[in-house]
C-alpha cells in the first residue's frame, strides 16, 4: 500500500492505496466523485477525462499514486458558488447530450481546449475532442456547445476552493 495525498476539486484527501489502483477508480470510490465516468477502461473513450496538474488526462490511464501531491479537477469541481461553468451551461442550452455518459469527459476535454485556445474554429474543436467518443453520436451539438462556451467571457475558471479531508 502507498500513502497518497491528492487535492481533488479543492479538497485534499489522504489515503492508503494499492499501487495498481487507477485514478478513475480512486476518484469514484474514495471521494465518491462518480461524475467521472468509466466507458472503456482502455484509454479509448475519454469518458474518464479529468485535469491533473493542469494537463488533461484520461484517468483510467493514470495510477492513483501518480497523482500523489497533485491537484485533480473533475467535472464536479467546475461549478462555482452554485453557478454552472460556461461549458456546463452551453451543453445544457445546446442540447449537447443524449444519454449524457460521455458528457463529463467531453466537458473536461473542451475545458482544456479553451484554456489553450479560447477562440477555436469548429475544426479545432472537433480535432481537440478526437479522443472522446459519444455513442449517441451527438457530435454536432457538442461542437456547437463548445463554440458557445468559448464566446462566454468566463469560459476559463479555476477549480472550486475546498478544505481538508482525510480517509477513512
Ligand atoms: S474509461 Fe478512460 S478512456 Fe474510456
Ligand atoms: S450523449 Fe450518450 S454517449 Fe454521448
């Protein structure tokens, strides 16, 4: 077992984990942040996308021990003071989801795009989301939602602030 300390969505968690534990399982099972989805477990679908120390990662391809000392932002850390992140609003307003399973990963990948390119073209949006699959094939509205969020002045936000928490 390894002792890790990870800040997730502004709250620091400390825990003993097995070296083989995937970050996505850690996020879902320990802080119970089940907004991060598991669609394939093989790095293909992007449903598990989160931010780790400023980089967009597929959390099924990262070990929890690799996040030790780091900061993770999940979909559930995007809302601020009860207000949705612009991408959450635009996905809602543009009807950019059907079953919604891909949505957390789509939004996290889109957030990463907008941080690096705040005014993307439709082609750049499609290219940036190439690692995220939607089984409901709602890509047209997803692209529209990302473009709509890019037009919002508050499209890039920091993770929510939080306190300290220790398990078990
Ligand atoms: S669950 Fe991670 S890429 Fe599919
Ligand atoms: S909305 Fe169903 S998988 Fe994308």
